């Protein structure tokens, strides 16, 4: 299974909302994709961290790190793909998407 598939499967599993997949090739030397998603609670954010870590490791991928665990914004570094999971309120407040306006983006529907 590909890493992107693992991520999207788990985001669907926790019923993540407004999932956007940004192509970061040529923009960031550190990763190829940035996936941003919203959740209803910090509990859902914690669940996605746990599911992604377990599934990534079980499929031979490396988890480089997790930042913000137990907060309204969790960032999961999976080497080529960075996943940012926000509560709806935190995502609106930070408006991270404004930084990436010029990057190619796909809206993911489950």
C-alpha cells in the first residue's frame, strides 16, 4: 500500500473534513506533499496520529516526528508527506491555506 493511500484511508476512518492535498515538489526540499484536514475535536486529531503511526510503521514507512500531539493542530511528518490536522476553529484562525495559494491542490472527497 502506498503512503498516500494509508493517509487518506485513515483520514476517512476518523471522518476528517475539508481534506486538501498540496503538491509541494519544487517548493519544499523536505517533502513532496502537504495534506491538510479538519476534525471536530482534539480527540479525533489524537486518533489520526495513532492510526497513521501504526499503519505507516506496519507498512514499512518511517514516521519522522509528530508535533502538537494533544492540541488543536497536529503535524505528522512522514518524510515525503506532511499531514496537518486541525480542529475547525484552529484551521480557520490560522488560515494555513493562504500560504499555499499558488501551489497545485486537490480536494479529497470521501
